C-alpha cells in the first residue's frame, strides 16, 4: 500500500535502509549542503549491496538550483555514469533565475536519463506557482516530485501536499519529504493521501547501519494503523 524511500549518505546507510524495510534509497553525498552527487565508487558499492531500488541524486553543488552551461554538462555526464553503475533512477531539479522550472535544461537531462526512473527533487519547494510547475514537470515526463509542500517540513506543508496529490492524480507521484518520522508519518499519510514517503536517517560518526535499520523500521511501523 505504501512505498518508502530513504535518503542515505553512504553505502552502509543504504544497507541499513534495506534491512529496515525500505523499498528504495536515494544515495547522496553532502548531506549538510542538502545533498550532492555521490562518487562513482559509492554508487557501485551501494549497487552491489542492494536488491532494492537505487536512485542517485544529480546535483553538482549545494546552494541554489540555477545551473550554468558547465554545470549542466557535469549533470548530464553524472546521469550517464549513474546509469553505467546500475542505478535504477536519478533525482534532479533545475530552476531559472526567476524561479520557474528550467524546462529546457530539464528536457536535456531527461534525454540523458531515458529509461531510468526520474524524480524532480526539492527544487520544487523554491519554484513559483507550484500548480503550474506541477503541470510542466508532468509534461517533461518525470515520475515523481519530492516536496515538503513548499514549507520547511512536510508536516507544515500538508495543505499544499494534499492539493498536489489531488491535482496529480495518477499522472505523477507526489513524494512528501522533510521532517518525516515515526511520530508524524501517519498524520501526513491520512491528511495528504500520499502513498510514497521520503525520509532521512542521519547517523552520527561511528554509528552502525543497525541504527539506520532500527530507525527505518520504527517509521515504517508507524503506518501499520489503518488510514
């Protein structure tokens, strides 16, 4: 009934997410920067460890989501490398300086990602006119949108998330993310109608993957009650 995606910053965390019952991981580096493209070695290692879906974030740096020509080329090459490494999907999002969806760059990157599952990430939370942007992202062929409803957390963004889920219908998946945990995931599911959820399990230095496993299990178990 539900799908769970875990944001993981290492191959070890990917393994913990899998043991905890995740259906998919989003592998990234630079968690403190909001997630950046992981190394090829990290992707290869994660792929060898996982039997669940592996998605790779494509983001050459932290900061805003407005990319120049050189960064666009880097992103395109990173998508090709993620494919070569066996990733099932990629995650990216591009905006214009005015805050609109960068349709032409997204279209270019979608061509590079052909055949992969593609998520438009939380650049969506900084775009203008979310309902118009939703339609553009659908037109581009993305499979899902990761969003907190343009608020700091998904719980705070419930109102817009519910509206997006309703407008999206079966055309695209709305994937709530940010601040989701075992204490609020049931509320978010009930009030938005979402069926896929994204959350991160941030580990302190020296913690083992069993910690990731435990935290993932706790959050998934919180949705065991009827909706």
